[in-house]
């Protein structure tokens, strides 16, 4: 039996669900365009995010840099209690969410039944304004850091370095809403593996501000046999 995060309150879950239903998240994920398996991801003319592409074995790998503010390798893939020990308390106004499905982009968007939850925490290092943990089936499947302490013009590469990442490929760039810019490194561009699993990375900024910026590290690994058995056919994602 997989348990949800220990500190995800029911009131926070309800509030988060209402806000998501109203479309209040400027960073909400957009459906990726389909890309040929084994090739580099391409942005669609309509602005959809690129799908995960294949990985060329000669390309350099993405890295978690030494001295990252948060111990990302000790958080990603870990159980909730272990990851929560690396962050501060949930934020007083935190809006968590729980649902019974997860998604991968393989490259097609694929939904499957799972125990999914996320919660927003304070940062014990005081580097970031918010740390968000995402859980799938009782393990951390994503870490996001918001409100970055940068100065001057916003630079997505500097944002990556600030959280402790170095990625080899060039991102696709989208503008899903007025004033919002999203840089996406899908699997073939990020080439980021943690404990043997693949992740993609997104950097977002509102009005090119560091205080409204966000870096997300998101699990996008191939489905296991058990997960494939739980695939939801023709699901629109809720």
C-alpha cells in the first residue's frame, strides 16, 4: 500500500484542486507534439511542447553539479519521509493536490493509474522562495524550485546553474501566456538520469523576473511493466 505525503492536508488539497480547475497556474503543462521515436525533439508550429526524443549515445549527459543548494540526488526517487527531511515545513498557504493518475510523454502523452500528489514547502537553505515535491506511487517524481535569487536579465542557463544543473542540449522555447516564457529540455536534450531514471527539465519565468521564475525536474522515464498494465486508453487527462 502506497501512502501519500505525510504533511499534505485535506484543506490544502481541496484548495489546490479548485485552483487547478480554474486554470490559475501560469506554469500549467501543455500537451507535447508527437515526435518520431529515436529522433531529436522538435517544437510544433502551433506552440505545443516537444515530446521526448531518443538519446544519442555520443552526446554528453546532463549533470547535477557539486554544491547544489538542495541535495537533489537524495530527494528524487526517494520516499516522502526521506525527501521531506531535506526541505522545510509546508508553506502556510500551500495548495497541494492528489489524484489517481500520472502522465508520461513517450513521446505521446500517456496516462496511467497511480497515486499522485504534490506539496509546496519552505527552503531550509533560504535560497529559494518555494520548493515543490511531486510524488508518484509513494516516491518523489519531481522537484521544483521557485522564486530564484537572481539579478539582472533573466537567463535560463543561469537558472539551471543556480539550482545545480548543467544540461547539454538546447531547449525549445514557448510563450503559453502573455508575459510567460517556458524553456523545455525534453529527454534527448536534457539527457539527465538520476538513479537510472530519465527526467526532463523546464525553466519558466513571468515577465522575465527572477522572483517569478521556476525550475522543474520531472520524471519522464519509460513505463515499467506494472505501469503499462495501468495505462488509461484515450484519456484526456481530466
